[in-house]
């Protein structure tokens, strides 16, 4: 199934994100937003969201900006700060903005918040353009 970028969604299906229940809400050449409701399967032994879920959402939302530009890319570097936990039933919102657009490398910043707007995580992602 191909998803049209004219609808502001990723150009190609992403089975991993789909398996997580991610909902793409918006994708433009300078901004992207997606969300996910936390399920029991997303929790670690402490009963909070596993940090890997924050990372996955941040990486995907940054890549969605390049998807909106129809530019294939891969993540070559990233840094994440996990600031606060989330629990089952919480809605996670991931947003990203472009920091630097280069000819072969772009840098994006992502923010993960919950339904109350509380900042849960921040990530910086460097993407290598494959074109």
C-alpha cells in the first residue's frame, strides 16, 4: 500500500511504525507530526514507556519531513534526552522541525509531548540524503 505525500503522509509504507500503531497527522517539507496511544506492550519493567518507543517516534517524525519532500534518507547520527515517563493510555505526540538543510546532510529536532503538553523527550537527528 502506497501512501500519498500529497496527503501529508509518508511516501512509503512503514511496517514497523504501523505495528506500533503510529498515526501520521501532518508532514510538510519543514515540519511533521505524528501520535501514538501508549499500550501495555510499550511499557518496560517499571511500568513506564520504554525509551526505545520515544526514540522510534522521534526518528520517524524527523524522517517524515524528508518523506514529504520525497527525498530518500537514512539516519546517520542521533541524540535523545528522555525527560519524563509516560503510562499506558497516554497519547504521545511527536513533532519535528528542520534545523539545517544541506545538500547531502540535514539536521532535525524532535519533541515528544503527552496529551497535556508535557515535554517527555527531545531528540536531534542527522539524516543523510540518498539522492
